[in-house]
């Protein structure tokens, strides 16, 4: 008789991959998402491009890992897509004309923006080459890292300090919002596989600098207190239970008479060897006690009451049965960066300066700046209002022309709808005059157009265009 088919993909008992919520313990749609972007992708160079790739690995899984920038993309293109894609943070890497590497952390969609100068950096591949046993890419990147921040606030700072207290709090909140929060009661320990360390360097009161050291580590653990042969047997047992299990991981006992000889290190072994008695120092950072977790059988109410009474009797005897000691070691993954904060401004690269490392303004200068920004805001609102009135006026003229042509018996053309779509575009954008496609101030095309207009070259082109249109109309009539 034929064997009955068992569905293993869509039915109960299927070995389907775990969901993000099961792996992370906290993954949901509200988790922060980021984009790491190279402003001026064709001009930053290969090192900055690789640094941006390494930072994307750090920000996984909540980042656009395969983002491809184009030379024609501007900052406003990415800002426009932040809303539909649910992006909350932008990390912008660029290179100035003097060769300085800069990183900007912008919180979408309203800012603020933190400007950093990357004084020193090391790529992930350079760190791996310097390590004796580098850790390859595995399951560490399926969960977000644990964020550890140190010295971000100083006890003696206040509102009048060179680095004011509200700036320290704002910077702390901005970096904390890069990753989803962790609930100690519900987050499984196995989901915490990486650590992102941000350490602020101590500076004097008169220095006024804000320098952050960026480090990225992987967390590795191993059991301590048992012998190395026993560890090999334990690893071999786990290997046999897997689907790809084989005899390749089993120890060779062919020349031994008994398993006890293997445990003491051979026929003439030195005895039962552990990490503490082997004579070699344990290469670990710390040792912790972890409560072993495993599947539990669902019990009835009566069985639960019986088990609870038994647990109370044997509580002291079985106190440490499920506790094991594990050695914890941090392996650096990279990259490394030394970030120096230079400026904080409102909005996304287009607002007033809230703090500057080198420029200190008096109260009168601050008041004057506030008035200037208020004047800019009013001018912008008036400009938008005028643009809207112009668009409405053109729409009314278009509709009147259509009715006139329809009354005369002319059929509507395909270009009429395209003209309406072009008029709906708001050309007064905050990001038009900040950065061009190369990430530099100003736009070369606008400068060329302004020069041509100043020299009177546009008049000749306008006449040529007018002549061309009239020639086309005459040809069309013929």
C-alpha cells in the first residue's frame, strides 16, 4: 500500500522558519527603520562607500541593506520616500571639498540633524585581518544590536555650559531611537547577539567638544567548568541530532580501551582536565550564570497543584539544577569610528543652527537670527500662496480653453492631462537649494543658466525655439 503523504510546509508540525517576532521577541511594524546614504555617490570614493556598507550591516535588520544610490539622486528624493517606507532615521555620508569625511544623523521627517566629522575610521575587513580568529557573518545580523551608551551626560553641565545639558539629552534620545527598545521580561537572551558601544570621550569644561567612539561587537558564549573531552562529546551529540548530522564530528576512540581513557586524555593521560586545571588561562571577558530553558509539558489543574507542592518541598535541593555557567567574550566586528560633533540644526539639513562647536552667539545675535528665520518663513508662505494661485489660474484657463475647443469641434489631445500633472508639482521645496546631486552647496546647472541669462544667450535660444515651433505649426498645417 502506498505511503500516506504528510504535508510539512503549510500544516501543523511544519518546520517553517521562525517569524521576526519569535526571533527578536519585540519585532513589530513600529520598530525604527533607517537608510544609510552616500551623498554624492560618485565622488565619495571606495573607502567611504565601504564604510557606508559596514554601517548598514550594523543597522540590520531595520535598514535598507541593498540601497543603490544614483548620481542624480538628491536629499529631497530620500526625504520624500521616508513617509511611504516608514523610515525614521537617515545616516548621510559625504566628503567635503577639502577631503574631510562627514556623517549626518537626521531624524525624519522633522529633524533635528546632527553633523559629525569622521576624524578616524577603520573598516570591518581591516579589523578582521588584524584578528587571530575573526568571526564570520552568521545569525548575528537577524536581530538588532544591544545599544550601550557611556558618558553621554555629565553631572556638572547646565544650560550655560559650552555643551549644554539639553544638547546631551537630545543626542542621547536620538541615538537611543535608532533601535527598538528591549523588554527584559519578554526578550529572550538568545536574540541579543551583538553590542553597539558608543562612548563619549571625557573633555574639559573649557574644551566644548563632543567626541563619540563607535564600536561594534559580537557576543560569543561557551560553557565553563567541564572538561574539553566532555565538550567534544556534547558537541557531537548536538551534531547527530541535526538534519545534517554525520559521524565527522565524533571523536576517534579506535585506539582506546574505554571511554574513561578518552575522558582523562588517552591511555597515559594527566587526569580529568577542566578549564580551571588545564593550566591555560580562559580567554573570556566575564562569566555569568544562565538558567536553562526548555519545553514544558502542559499540565491539568490537578497535575499543576501536585507539581507545585512537590516543587515547594524540593526547592532548596534543586535550586541550582538548571543553572549553568557560561563564559562571555566580545569579538569586534567593525567598523570603528571617531565622531566629532560639529553642529546641530533644526529640520533635515535646512534649519536654523541650534548648537555649533566653533561659533558662539550672544543673546542679541540669537534674537536677530530668530527674526531672520521668521522673515524667511513668512516669505516662504507668501511664495507658496502665490504659486497656488498661479496654478489655480492656469487650471481655470486650461478648462476654459478646453470648453472653447470642444464647442468648436476639436478633439482633446493626449498632452492636456500631462500639463495638469506638471502644474500640480510644488516647486518651492526646502531641499532645492541645500545640496545638489553631488552633495555640495549650490548647483552647477543653475550657475550656468544664470550666467547664460546674464550674458543674453537665452534670448537667442528663445528665438530659435520660437522659430522651431512656428516652423512645426506651418508643417503641420501643410
